[in-house]
C-alpha cells in the first residue's frame, strides 16, 4: 500500500496505518536528525518528537504521497530549533516537572551529562504515557514552543480546552514522576527551599457574625508536611478554577497576567514563600525576562494562582514551613482549615450555579 493510501486510513483513525508509515520512514528520519545533532540519543528524541508532531498535524498534509519528505522536514525543523533554542528546551522540561528536570549539564562532567540525559528520558517517557489529547497539547506547548492560541488552532479546540489539557497533563506528569523526585530529594540537601504543590481549596461559609474564610492547602512534594494559607474569596476561587481545570468564557485577572508576562518575553520561574510574620505570609515571584532575572514582592495568593497557570514550582523556605506546619499553633490552623465544609469542587459548583442564576435573571428582565 502506498503512502497516500496509508495517510487516508490514518486520518480515518487507523493507528496501524500510521505505525506503518512511521516504520517505513523512520530510518531516514533518524539519519537526518543524526546528521544535524551529531548524537544518536538526541537524534532518537528529535525523531520521536517529529513523529508526535506529524501525528497531531496529519490533517494538514496537503500531498499525502509525500509523507516521507514531509516527516523529514518536520524532523529537520525540530533539530534546528533545538540547536537554536536549547535554553527554551531545558526550560520546557523544567516547566513540565515544576523545575525538577535535572541539573544543567557541565561539559567536563560526564556524570552531570548522564544525569540530565536520564532526567530528559524520564520526562519524555512520562509524556508519551499521557492520554492522546493531553500529550498533544503538552508536546506542542512545552516542547514545540507554540502559544496557547497556536496549539488551539493546531488541535481544533478552544484556548480554554488547551489550558485544561495542559493543567491535567502537568498533574499527571508530577504524579508519574513523584517516586523519582522522592528518591532524588532523599539524596539531596534538606537545607534549601521545600518544593510544595497546591492540593485543595477549603472554605467555611459565613453566617451571622462569622465571616467567610477560604484556605489553600499545600503538600510537600517529597514528604508529608502540609501548609495552610488563608486567602481572599476571589483568590481562592481562582485557585479552585485551576485545580478543577474549569474553562472560563473570558480570561480572568490571572490568565491576563500570565498572557501579559508571556507576551513581553518573560516567564515565572519560581513562586517562593519567604517569611511568616504575625500570621501573614510573604513571598517573591522569580521572573526571567529580556532584562534578566528579577525577584518581585508578591502575595502568596497571587503566587499560587500564577504558578498553577504557568507550571512554575512553588517553594517554601524551611523556616517558614517549620513555623507554619510543625508548631502546635500551625497544626491547629491546619486542622481547622481541613475541617471546613466546602472543598474545591463545591466552591466551583456554587460559583457556576450563581452565574447561571444571574444570567437567567438578566434574560428574564430583558
């Protein structure tokens, strides 16, 4: 069967046909990548990415009979981009894993190079295990470097759906790589900032003279320590949206902030909670941009929202974590917040119900 016929079958959902196409041209593809990159392992990785791009973009192939040349062109573009923008590739792996993609290779240290290569292999293997929709979004956004709108156009879905797939993909990757992280952390020093992740939003509705309270719960990536941070209702709702992967009709404040940062060539590399004074948490946003790296004072509620949207790691200084989670008072705060009746899903569901009621009332009065 010729390439054109196999492409037609693959477009109709025949996975076997696509596998035959790849098998037929893979040798040529790897050889092209090897000629550009000069490394067999990197060439294999580039070929794999090219195949993924071809899989998600097969409908855009105008001349099915030239599948081999098209696939080779994709491979060459991948290799050229890697060589031209190696820094972005390293960031992409770090962003997927919350800054945990491994050390930067040092030319004269083979052990560091090997460790970085193993980290990249682990991440790529984990990406390959994602559901097809999440995998395609993750590859195009993080590895190819497309913007949200470009990914949406390539996959034929909305920008909100792209962000939902990316959020779910990051969560799945972190779960997949959790055991590796834990082993790595046990061997590393424990004196530096502690990486944590947002796990839940808890809310106590207000009644009579008791005010409404909203708390964000975080859990240590490589341990069992937890942290509770009280935030405003709006900030807590936005965190709940991110955790639930809720699609919104219009971009909210944090989505706008994220897009604005991206549009100016910057990126959030770390959300760090640095101190706790009189029950109030303080933090800094570590931002990289054209002018270099800057640390910007920020409220933890803002940091948590931006980190969830960008995939930047959340880190807490050990002294802050010790005071907030290991002290008797900190343990009481955690127990109180965990007992709040409304969880993440309930917070989102109530908001959506209220919006539907407002919309219905508006339409009724028109």
